[in-house]
């Protein structure tokens, strides 16, 4: 059983990334995954705070939440990274499908003020082997 199975059927994810000081910053985000896949995909602008924090350190926590970010389930330790190529395309495809038609409306509005986008892949934290 994947630790992300509790997120199945959820619409929003609270993504907590960490500043250099160690202070957590929580952000409710749209996310998507493939059935049986252990990766979650989130998109953001390349210059967002969460993207900058994840580039510096991929240590994150995730939890199911409502649209306003109120956590509705347990936190899961995870590892995040900015992806490119096929992983970027697949992540955007999954998000576009899950949030149709709202994502398409946002894409149209974003053409007024274009920003480079990134896809963030989130994977469960790998437990270190026992000593």
C-alpha cells in the first residue's frame, strides 16, 4: 500500500515546503496522479516561492485539505523535485484532465500575463534502513 493512497479521490493537497530557517510554508494546491503510481504531480509558476524552496531542498510534507488549505487528514513526509521532459508533459496532462474545465480557463487567463511553468513530482519519503 502506497502512503499516497489516502489521497485518492481528494481534490486538494496541502503542500508544506521549508524555508532555509526550517519554517514550513503551507500551500493548498491542485494535484494529480496515475492509479498505482507513487508520484503526485503539482504545477506552479517557475518563480513561485514553493518552486524556489523545492529547488533548494526537496523535503516536503503533504496532507489532504479543502480548497482553503484546512488539513483534513494525516501529514505524509515526502520528497519533491522539479521535473522536465516526459514527466513534465505527463504531469500537466493528468492535471489538465482532473481539473477540466477550470484548468483550461486558467490557462486562457494566463496568456494575458505569461509565466514559465514547472511541474513538481512528489514521492513518498524513503525510510532509511534500520541501523
